[in-house]
C-alpha cells in the first residue's frame, strides 16, 4: 500500500511530461527502425508535441511503429499520406 501511495505523484508528473525536441539523427534512427527512409519523420521546433510522418501511403505496420515511438515520448503523431509529387 505504501508503494502505491508513494508512486502516485510520480505517475501524475510523468503524465504531464513536456516533449523535447529530438535530433534529426534520432528521428532518422526511429524512422529506419520502422521501415521509413531518411527525412520521413520530422518534428517542428514550434510544435514540439507533433511528430510528423511524411510518406505516401505508409503501411499499417509503419504507422503503428511510429505511433508507438511517438507515444512513448509523449508526442502526437500526424500522418501526411496524400502526397502528390509533380512528375518531372
């Protein structure tokens, strides 16, 4: 019972954790681990809470992998998947 009472403040504080800015290298490592290419995960300095997945038609497995990574770091995932690149 004491352990539960003592851990309550820690749990409450961890729920309010402020997201930090991740380096490009950290985002690329996470992206590669989820089957993405370099630069497909980005985090805007002005909106640190948002992790942006920028890939045309990411698979459900890729989405889930990135979502889990974002959630562990108190980030909200934004998926931009309807990309129309002009043909050259």
